[in-house]
């Protein structure tokens, strides 16, 4: 099974560490996605 994981995580163990440490991986969308919608209020 393949997964695309956030925050540079490369293994299931690293994913559990990320969750246990309550780190955030939310960031702006990549510029190549374009779009003109306003930012999500939770990320501002």
C-alpha cells in the first residue's frame, strides 16, 4: 500500500510521532495549483 504522508513523514512510525507530538503540517497550497479562492479561516 502506498500513502502520501504530510510533513515529510516517510514511515508509519514517523506518522505516529507526528500525531503524538501534535505537530501541524498545514501550509499554503503549492503555487502551481492556482485558484483565487480565499484562504481557509483556520489557517489565517
